[in-house]
């Protein structure tokens, strides 16, 4: 698929009046949008590419804030005694950036947000002085330094995953800290990869995972669509949450087909629900969205900056995105093969694991490893994938799916290093199960690990 790079300035236009301040008398806090109308077309990143980006390893070293990480979520649930926390679930990491290196951000995952007329874009620059990695963080900066040849009073940094990574449904978490100051406006948020899928902003939706302005002691978490956003761009679907000022906090959402739950430091804050028989006006959140990290300010929602408070800075420790794992024992880390069913020659071994400490080995003659998954939704698209290595470039193994209400589908995988393969299938109108498998049709030895089944 050819990627047609589009710059934000090409398709963002301001909404008049959105920068005016609005007061509400009845306790409801109206919130300004980050965003403006968008038009033009952009490329949808489909699951295959998302999966291809999923190979970044995750270290638990930074996960000291009590947030669910792969393998840790169950322990967290046990410790939960009061407030509702992000539910224990088998989440599979599909995208992450730990910002460990120094210098420029990973251009495979991010691109610069570009200057435009929308308030948040007004002072954006692609100067590396305003977006860089240092000390294990992504640093997004804003100040009023003079840059020769660029006569704007401020410069600020922002990056996004548009055209690199987008996701529909899953868990998105970002650990970050930011400075306060009059005029500051750091944000962690998401916009639709197809910006006009349901019409220009706000019709196609916006998910603001975290926004902070000025010296407030709260952060804001907000939904925008045409049902909750008024003509001035303010939303009634918003919540103010307390956070630990002067420290890192984790801001997250759990996005399901029927709701978007907002979290701060793992504590549930607010849920925006899809209404019964909702149309796109109320629920445009059924398409992939991409992630934006930016430090804005001095215009728009926070108002003018107090230059004595500069520089403004947001440091992002990490971004982690997960999809719900629907497949039991996907990486063979449990004792035994179950619930996988296998013929002779299949065994869990402590060798050649792709992750964790174990993989499954298929040895000897032809053999198959299969699992029938129940509890699937009818007429729903899933992706089954995994990783396989063979002792030689042949035999190739077949990764496939059958008994799902459609024609069996399979794909060959071969190679001395782990190779990724996937099949996508849509369950039948009455079908709630499917059989996924790998099959080794001829003699030889192969290893397999890290299978997954994701609802698209
Ligand atoms: Ca494993």
C-alpha cells in the first residue's frame, strides 16, 4: 500500500470562535477542543501494519507506578480493594515507545505535527530543539526563543502517529509529566486516521486522553463528536481529574466497541458510552484513531502566556498500546499445551522462545496444533496470527483458521528466524467459535510462539 503523506496544515482549518472562553453555570465544565476541521484523505493503517509494528519489547523497569503491564495486570486486580481500576485482562502490546535513546524520535512511529491555523498548531516547529528524546523521555518544549527566519513569537513541539500507527479499540496508556505556567497547554490525544469519515470536525470524533492548561490542579479528559460539542467547539462530555503535580502520571483509555473509559493512574475517571442505536453523530468511534503528543500554548484555550513562566515542557516516559488478547495460552507460558490440542510430536519446550521462557516445538512427521475458541461475536472480523521458525527454510508451516462460518483460510510461514503470519476472518451470522491452528504438513522441526487473536 502506498502511503500518501499529508501534512496537517493541508487539512486543518480553524473554527471561528473556538478560542473564546465559555463559562457554564450548572457545574458542567465545557472544554475547548484541540481541534479543528479536517478534510482531505489519509491512509488507513490496517491491522497487518499495526501488528508489524508490535515487535518493540517492553521492559517493566519503568512500570513503577502501579499500572498494568503485560503479565502484571492480574496481580494488580488482586490488590484492588476500592476504586475501579483498569480491569485485569490479557492485553497484548501492539505498539509502544519507551523513548530510551537520545536525540530524534523514532521516525518509524512518529511524524511532526505541522504548523497550521488551529490554536494548538500555531507555533509548531520541526526544529529538533522542541521535540527530542533525553533521559528516557520524549521532551516536548515550548519557549519564546528567536529563531532566525521564522518570525513567530513562540515555538512548540508536537508529534503524531498518523500514517504510521492507528488503532480501533484497545488500551492506550501514556506516562508523562509536564510543567505548569500561564499559557501552557500540553495534550495527549487521538484523532481519526480518516479525518472526514463522518464529516469534518467534530463529526468524526476526537478523544482527549489528557489536557492541562495554565496552573490548574486538574487535568481534563474529553470526548468530541457532533452530539456533545457546541458551535464554539466546547464539549459537555468531559471530566476533570486530579493528578500528582510535579510528578509522572499515567493517563489512559480503555476503548471498547460500546464505551471509552478514561483513567488517571489506573483509577477510573469517566466513561463515555455508545447509546443504543447510536449513529455516527453520537458514536464515530468505530474507526482507527492515531495518537498525538504535543505541548501547545500562548493561544487558544489557555490564553496568552506569561513569558516569565517559560519554557513549558512535557516529558513523556512511554506510550503503550494494547489489544485484548482473546486466545488462551498464546505463548505457551502455562504448564502444558492446554487448551491447545496437538498430535504426537508437539511439546512445550524451554528453548527458542520468542518471548517469555517457552515455545511449542513440532517435531517428527506431519503434525498439527489447534485450538477452538468460543465466545466470539457473530459477524465480526478477527485476526489470528503468530510466529513460527523452522530448522531450515523448509518445510513451511501453515497458519490457519476454520470452522468459523466461512471458507478455511491459511497462510504459509517458513524461515530459520521467527516469521510472522496472520489470517483475518469474519465469523458467520450465527457463529460464535472458530478453530485456529498451525499445521506442519511434512517432516522436520519447527518452533512457534506468541499467537494472538484480536477482534478488529
Ligand atoms: Ca513464549
